[in-house]
C-alpha cells in the first residue's frame, strides 16, 4: 500500500501567504497550478478567437465552448478516482495529456491545417485533461495545508489563476496580433510543460483520502455513495446550487461571448480582447489576495453569496456598456466580485462534507459546473436571435434573482464559517452528513 501523506499540522493563519510558508509540497503545487492555469488562459483566448474568426457565428463559438467544457460531466467519476487513487499521480497524467493535446492543435495551426471541426475536437481533448483533474487538484490542497489554512490556500490558488488570467490573455492577444495564433498556442504548450516539471518532485508523496483508501470498492459504488452523502447535507446542496446558478447564467457569457463583446460592442481587436480579460484578471487577483489575507475569517458564507450577487449585478452593468472605457472598469469589478465565488465555493464545500467524500463532493461540483456546455448552447441560441448584450443582461438578472431566493430559503448559508457557530465547525460536527461507501 502506498504510504499516506502526513496530515498537515493546523497553524494559526498569519498573513496572506501563511499556507505557503514552510510547506514545500504546497509551494510546488501552487507553482505548478500557476503554470497550468497560464496554459489554460492562453489557449482559452486563442482557441475562442480562432473559432469566431473561422465561423463568424456566435452559435458556433458556443458549440466549440460546449465541446471544450463537456468533460466536466465526468466530475463524479473523477471525484471517485480522486478518493480512491493517488491524487498526485492523477495530476501528472492529466498534465501530460494536456501538454500533448495542445501541442497537436498548435502543430495543426502552424501547418494551416486546423479547420473548425478539428478545433472543436481539440477543445474537447484539452477539456478531458483540464476538467476531470480538478477534484484531485482541489482536494489535494486540504491534504497539504489542513483545514485552518484551507481558505487561505484556496485564495492563493485562485490568486495564481487570476495572475495567469492577467498574463495569459494579454500574451495570447498580443501574440495573435504580432506573430499569429499558432505561436500563442505553442506558448500555452510550454506553460503546461512547466507545470508538469514542477509536479514531478511530488511523486514521492502519496495522498489518498481515508484509512487505506477504497481499494475494495467499485468506482460506481463510490459515485453512488458520494451522491447520497452530499444529497443528505443541506448546506452542501446550497453551496452547489450557487455554483449551478453561476454556471447556467454567468460563466457561459464570459467563456463564449467576450470576443463578440470586444469586436461588436467596443470595436476592439485581439489585443483589446486580451486587455479586457486582463482587467478581469487584475480584479480577481486583488479579490483573491484580500480573501487570502483574511485567513480563517468570519461569515465565509455571507461573503460567498453576497459577493456572487455583486458579480451578477456587475455583469448586468457590463452588458449595457457601449464604449471601451467603462467596459474595462466594469470588467475589473467583475473579476473582483468573482473572487468571492471562485475561492469560497470550494472552501465551503470542503468545510461541510466529511473528509472521506471530499473528492466526490468536488466531483459533484465539477458535474454541476458541467451544465455549462448545455447552458452555453442555449444562451448561444438566444444570443443569435436577440444579440449578445441583451442575452447577457437577462442572464445576469436571472442569476441575482436565484441568489435572493436561495438566501431566503437557506439563511444558514449566510452564517457558514463563523467561529463558534455549529455551521462553522469541522466537517465531523456539521450535522454529520450520511457516510458514503
């Protein structure tokens, strides 16, 4: 049996970078995430731009995005694998696959042999590496830092993603304008290679949730057990419903239609699109840094729900903008508000579920995120008829309404994370969700 990683010793948070101090495994994981998300953001912009350039159709851009995000539907199975097998080795396999998939697309683009169907197939292959690895990536954080530093560590991971959201789109957009899309795709490949190299020293560390893992349990039984455990946990369901609403109404707009906003609403080229996404990254970076500095703070649930509500309102305002200057400002506000959602959706889900089902709970989170392809197609069809700005406005207002209803239905969500409150206690004392196989 592979040896288990030593449990992280809880320590009192002491600053924005407390979970990185003296923790070499988390330092390596954080740096690897930095380069991995750098590759994600570079290829997201470049491939999205190529899809719009090849087709000129909002609906076909949405089809490409749906194909890239479709592997999220494998979340429950990926979560079971993260609870059963060594998480670090799973991440090494995923990063190797991502490197190969992007390299193939980059080679086709360099040879001018990349038709739209191949772009869609390439996006799907890249998604296979990116989405199913997330339960292992996120649950590994808790293994390495402990519960008391979890919010700080997740904020630092979100900060890494936002740092690359600042650099990746600007680099990708600039390279499209200067030397072409294929060069930007090769840069994305290089970022994945760096991520893989940083993960290699962690091979000696074995991580698997629960005593002895789940070697004797089938993957399907583990998936069913994860569903039962989460379904019996009211707070976990509430957190997942916020994630569901965000991925039905807001993320499809951001993932699919930023090239359309840039070109048609604001008259921007590829470099201008990169600058817009950079503003979102700067806002997200600032928001993540603030949350990291708060440490194990009070009222995580309130910040999660209210911050997500502000995020929806900012998108409503952005959809009404008609010139670049306010669009850049609003995109920074969108990034700032989205940090509360991005950091805390995972932190809260891990807080209210048992350690034995963390991978599967995060797999269900990935499944919920996986509704985005279908939502993207639906929103794309609507946008084809009424236009992207009106579609974005309606979607963002629908998101706000959903959050208000959820706050009224589950007010305990707003208290989640407060010291001394039963909802802020360790997972074993949160009403003890049903155990899973």
